[in-house]
C-alpha cells in the first residue's frame, strides 16, 4: 500500500467517524423527542457504525505496518475480519429492531409525530448519500472504504423509506384509515431492516471468503489470467497452473509452468516473473507474486 493511498483511506475513515458521531447524536435526540422508534433505530445503527469505523481505522493502520517477525506475511487479514465484525454487528442490530417492532405492533402500535420523522429522514438521506459518494471517490480500491460507503448508502435508503412512510402517515391522518398511523413507525423499522439485510450478509460473506482463502471475484482474477496468458505466449511456455487469492489489499498470485528438462534455467524463471509482475502493476493491490518453472508436474499437485 503506497503512503498516499494509506493517507487517503485513513483520512476518509476519520471523516466517516466524525460524521457518524454527529448523525448518531442527532438521531437519538430527534428520536427521543419525537418518540419515533425508527429514528432511534437509525441513530443506534449509525452509533454502532461509528464504533466499527474506529475498528476499520485500526485495521487500516495495522495493514499499513507491513510484515514483522510475528506477522511475516503482514496483517492484511485484519481488513476482512473487521468487515465481517461490522456485518455481524449490523445483523444483530437489525434482528433486535425487528423483534422490538413486532412487540410494538402486537401491543397496539405507537403514536408518533410523522412531520418530525419526515424532517429527520430528509436530513439523514442527504448527508448519508453525500458521504457514501465521498468515501467511494476517496479510494475506489479500499475495501474498508467500500464497506463504509455501503453502510452510508444503506442509511440513505433507510431514510428515504422512513420519509415515504412518514408522508403516508400524514396523508392517512384525518381519513378512515387514521388508526393505521399508529403502526407506521414499527412497520417502517421492519421494512428498513429487510431492505438493508443484504448489506451485512455481504460483509460477512466477504470475511468468510477471504479468511478461508477462497477465490476472489472474477473481476479480480480476469486481469491476472490475461497477463499470464500474454507472458506465456511471449515466452513460449505451456499452459500454467494459476492460483489467485486476496486478503484485504494484498493479492496473492501463484503461477506454475511445467517445462522440459534442460530447456530453462533460473534466469529464464526470473525473466518470466518480471514479465508477469510488469503486467500486473496497474492493479490497485499489493502484489505477492510467485512464479515457478518446474520439470516435475507432480510438484504442482
């Protein structure tokens, strides 16, 4: 990770933390004053995100520290680990919010001032959307910032749903359906949780895939295969065995070619390695590359 990239990532994470604190306080106060559970839920959602953003900043600093005697391969695994913890925490928050909303509905609903809820929703949607865009632009290759941006975008969607529901409650007021107004707030909480459930599930999936050394997405593997294919043609080599893995920003690439005895030497292997590395420098990852030329195919099993 280059110093410039690291600085952009950490600066953006600090911005996210500061904005989270402000929005969390605003949501909790607004929710308590208006008596709205959905606004309180949004505040708790953002507050948990604040704590997790702090973990993300710590993970970024740990990854930047590089390899050491204790961690000879670096600490890149902190990144997917923190992303997974974020996902689990958000899933737990949603589960609690749904159960609480079901209890409120079963007890006859809750009286809430829809106008106050709609006002908060508009402010929250604008701020959340703006931060999501800002974070993605800060460093498109950062998984930590992508996770942060997804949280803010989920908050924007949640706020829009809340706004629509609050306006609907205002419309229902004074009509034959006015009794439904008491159920709007808890129903909005449930709808919001359902809409954003895919976000934490995806974050947990990312953690599991990377920590268990699963294959990265095709968008990551394809440039590697293309680069190796070009080098193979250029040097007249056989079809290689390619393995690609990714943990945080670190991209692991292993390329093994089987050659005939006496056909190649160590200098040839070095030239092939440099050729592959040169074609992968454009990727936004820290490359860990191994290229091997062997005469024994059984060693690749």
